[in-house]
C-alpha cells in the first residue's frame, strides 16, 4: 500500500511538472532520493558495494535509480501485491462433500 501511495504521489508530481514545463517530465528515483535524504543514498551505496558486490550497485541498482520514480514504485507495488495475495480457494471438483 505504501509503495502504491508513493507511486501515485510521484506520478502527480511529474504530471504537475509536465504541465508547468509544457513538456514531458519524468523524475528519476535517484533525483527524488537525493532531494529527500542524500545521506541514506550514499550509505546504501557503500553498504551494497562493501557487503554484496560492487557490480550489483553499478549496473543493476544505478539502472533502477535512473528509471522514473512512479514506474519503479508502481512495479514494486505490483510485485508486493502479487507476493502477498492469497490464492483463491478451490471448492468443487475434488472435494468430498458430506
């Protein structure tokens, strides 16, 4: 729910900037993150490079950070929904009813 709310907020901000600039504006996640909390971005970068692997940061995470924020958080919201969704209960064919 939080990821979806962030995606909507970022989409509204980009839509407002697009109307104001009279051209398409899509703010990357890195730009938004730097505006909100630059210290945490550098902390996460150091952590990933030291604890996981430097190649994970450079091609993978920087690629994600360069994508528009509303798309990244929209995809994240969808993935979290898909993981947390309960499958429908199957009633019928193979259940013995008494």
